[in-house]
C-alpha cells in the first residue's frame, strides 16, 4: 500500500458521505427560514464538519488499535474499522496526527464563526470538541453515552450548528430537524456494533449491545428508527417543517425491512450485513430528502 493510502485509511473516506448529508439538512433549515445564505460560510461549515468527522474516525482507529480491539473485531463493510493500523502498526502515529490536525481545523473554523456571530455559538462548539475527543476514549465505556453521542454529534450539533453559522441564530425548525439525525446516526452506530459484541466485551467496552444483548438492542434500534420518522411528521403537523419535508418518509421503504432484519438476524452477522447497508442509505437519503423538501418550500415561499 502507498503511504498516502495508509494515511487515508484511518480517515475512513467512504463513510465521510454522512457529513454532507447532515450539513445539507442544516442548509435546508437555513434556506427555508431565511431565504438566502452566505455560501462562503456554508463552505467553511462543510470543511469544518468533514474535518470533525475525519478526526473522530482517526481517533477511533488509533484508540481501538492501542486497546487491541482492532485485532479481535469481526470486520464487515460497515463496521470494524479500516484495518489499516493492525496491518501497518507503524502508521499509528500518523493516525493520531491526522486526528489532532483535523481537530484543530475544526476548532479554528469554530473560532472564526465565534468572531462572526459572537458567544452564542460557544456552547455548541465546546460540546462538539468534547464529544469528538471523548467518544472513543471514554464514552464507549458507558452504554447510554455510547448510544446517544453519535446522534448528538452528527444530529443535534452538526445540523443546528450549520443552521446557526449560516443565519446567526438558533431556530426551532433546525433543532427539531436535528433530531431526525440524532435518532438515525445513533442507530447507525448501534447497528454497526452488533458484529463487535464479543470484541467490545473483551476490552471492557459497554455499548447497549453488550449490556442488553442483540435482541433487546434490535428493539432499541427499531424504536429510534420509528422516532426519526415521528419527528418528521410531528414537525410538519406543528408547522416547524414544510409539507415537502415529508419526502423524507420515502426511506420507510428501507426502514421497515431494516427493522425486521435487525430483529431476525441480530445474531447472524452475514445475514445482517444487507440490512446494515440499508441503514447507511437511510442515514444519508433521509436528511437529504428532508433538505430538498425544505429548499423547495423556501423557493415557493
């Protein structure tokens, strides 16, 4: 493998597509509520969000390598890390540098927006940096923190934060829309933990899959998935989201079989893998479709 590919490996490049989907949802709420945005600010927001995703991925790879988890994990196309560091232990330092540099890029962009908009953004920024660094090192050892931290990062913070840096204010629409990704991204990591139960247990990690087992965890997965769609419907019913946002419900075509598949195959990983793929599509397509609905409504207003 080339040196560049070894550096890119811990970034988990194929998984970074989740970030633009979350940022687009924040863009959609901003356009619907304000009608126009500063596209330079949007570009910076996207760069900062992608950098934060790279950082958390690289920290995850580094700490999972250091604890020995990566040597025990059953890798799938959607879980188990990139496998770069177990195959190339000498690249661990590079992964740590990647994580740290991208963390500073994210923080630098956040500081710029503090200068632009003032201190109201600071709570989101501080919580975001804390989550980014603490997730793999500490939060994965607490089942409830491990369950909701991904949703807080990619949903509550990323969607609401994008809206704020584009508009200079918080919005009930953005906060409510962020809960769509709160539930979906929490679910993304939850389902991806199913193949890792024994490996996680062996190094002391305690996600809900270890605490409750696969069957109960599959029910939690179903509940979170249902709640994501409830948020869309509730947002429209209360007037916080436009009717066009119901486009997001189209992914129910994948969500229903994903719930059934998780319940049936929680202990049969080869048969679970296709439903893990459905889960990835749901996480990307749902916020994009809701964002498209918001943008259509904004142009129609």
